[in-house]
C-alpha cells in the first residue's frame, strides 16, 4: 500500500454533513450516484491527497499499484481479502482488521 487515499466517515445525513465539512474548508471533489440509490460524496482539503467520503459506515481506502500482488502478499500472512470488484473508478477489494474495522485496497 502506498497511501491512505480515502477515510470513510459514517454520517446520518450526507447533505447536512457535506454542509458542515464545507464550513470547515473542505471542497467537494465528487458527488455522484452510488449503489443502492445513495450518493457518493468525496471531499478534500486544498493541497491534501487524502480525502474523506461521507458514508453509512467507517472504512479506510488505501491505494496500491498492483491489487492482485498485494492480495497475494496478504493471503500469505493469513489476511483474508474479499473479491476484487472492477468499477469505473478502478479495482477495489475489502477486508477487515482483527476488530472488524473495514479496510479496502484500491488500484486506479
């Protein structure tokens, strides 16, 4: 993994949360339809490469150059990773830490 790309923050109301983060100085980078009729809202601070996503669960999305190689490395260490999902935004594969926190690999 080469960087922490997106921190997913659970919120009750994405539009109200968006207004709050705008007041803090965040900018909307992406606001688009997502799965299950939801809206994907991704925001960032000017000059920062790490962003936040206003979501319904907590998660960390980490960028990798080669998702298949990283999954192979993890599996050798007995870390189970879910199936690779191909999307218009790249490849994603979710897994959990020992306490059930969601993490995700992302290859652009």
